């Protein structure tokens, strides 16, 4: 795992990977479990919004991308390109928020696992 020198930074609220305890990507065995964990991640995003880590103007697009990815995953014939478009879109927006590194890490795991289940 990469280490970052954060001396001198002034961050009021931050979400680290360790604090996203309800999300567990280690044991995912199928699409349904991936969808369940992505829903938990969306819940963590909502908590970050309420805590002020994610600003409201960014939250609209992030939530939209994650919800659209979930909707596509639940389709009878899900389109991989659309799933990844939305997951990557949410990731890019989260990457621009320095205090959301834990969410970015978790979403990166979702993208990797989704590649195994959606072909």
C-alpha cells in the first residue's frame, strides 16, 4: 500500500479505508454479493456526504454514477461498458476529493471485482 506524506495538510473530515468497516470485498463470490457490497459502499458515500467530507455539488454526480452502476448490474443482460463507465465516473469524482481516499480505494476494488463477474 502506498504511503503519503500528509504533513502540513489541513483536512477537517476524512474517510480512510479502515473506517469503511461495513464493506467487505474479500469474500465476494458472485454478482449478487458484489451488488450488495456496492450498496454498502453507496451507504458509506452517503455518510461522507452527511459528514461534510463530500460536498453537495459533487455528491449528486457521485451518487448518480453509483446508482446507475447498480441499476445496470441488476439488468437481465447488463452492459459491462455502462457499468464501468459509471464506476469509473464515480471514482474520478472521488479522486478529486483529498479526504475521500478510503472511498476511492474501496471503489477501485469494486471495479477490479466487477471485471471478473461482468464480461
